[in-house]
């Protein structure tokens, strides 16, 4: 048992991590930028896991000092595991994504991950701990029509692998979780349909937690592991065609409303 901080945990994969950690007896520190959603998540978890220690902290990681502000809120609570799960993504031509959205994506998906990792590594170097950074199978190739998101996840993968090597042989375990499509609100908020092959987030979270010390990179489904043997050009071409179809469908639905 320990104390687990999960960024972006009011819903989706983050909430799945929170549920599993609470069930195994950890104190769970939820994080998000919407207090109402966090309160609902806290109440749901306490109802599902009676007696669980569930607290929440509100902070927008899109702020330049957002990671530091969150750290200051929880630094004295004895965090033994950090799950950097918060992330945003947008689908569309790279030249049409607004500058503000690009800035927010880089701040949340890249800089906040680095900042949170650095801050908690300083605390964990003596007593040990675990840092799990959430990337995506999108990190393994470039992504036409979802370029910024895939690039940000490639950064997380590369950064985490390097950090894991640096801290190998110490009490600190660092690894990167790279799931494929998940049945979460990510697609609805992007105006896209959930892929048929999408994985249940509870299953994905359970796989990640059970494989944390099996290597620096964790990929939960067989299909994603198998597809990696294909040439990058073919994988990226599939992304290109898939996103074009998804955007056409999105625009068609919008016209019918």
C-alpha cells in the first residue's frame, strides 16, 4: 500500500487507475482542472470502495507553473507512485490547429510530464517510488492529421526510456505505458467515433499496473505489439487514411445537424 497521485483522473483511463489503486488499498490523490468532475469521481470511488482514502486536487496543468502548483499541494503527503496521465489531443490538419491549443497540448502532454517527473524524482531518490508516464502507440510513428498529439507522445516515450535507463538499479522505477485506442471521452471530445478495436480502460490500467517492473515500455494489447513490426511508412499511411475517414464522417454529421 502507498499513496498514488494520478494526473487527469476525474474520468477515463486516469479514473480506472484510481479505482484499481483504491481497491488494492492505496491512498489515491485525484487531480484535474474541473472540481465538479473530481468531486463526482471521489464520491463514486468512495461508494465503490468503502473506507478508501480518496482526495482530490484542482489544478490546470496548461498553466506554465501548473505542475509546480500541483506538486506544492501534495508534496507532504508521501506520494510513492506518480502516474502522469493528463493529456489532450486534437485531430485535424496541423496548420489549422489554433496556436492556443498547440501551446496547451505541449504544456500538458510534454512540459508537465517532465516537470512532474523531475519534482517527484527528487523526493523518491532516497526512499524509492514509481513513476508511470502515459504515452500511446501513436508514439511509434508520425501521425498525419493528428501530428501534434503523436509527436508529444513520442517525446514522452523517448524521455521516459532515457530516464528509466538513468535510474536503473536505484529504488526508483520509471516506465512508460503505451496503450492503443481506449473507450474513453477522448474521441467524443474530438468529434470522432470510438474505434471498434478500442480497449476497455479498466483492462488497460490493470495491465499497466501488473507489468510496471517488467520493462521500461508497456504495451497492453497483442495487436499493437504486432503492428509495430510493420514499416513505419505503412503504419503512418494507415493513420492518414483512418483520420481522413474520421474527419469526413465528423463533417458530414455536423452538416446534418
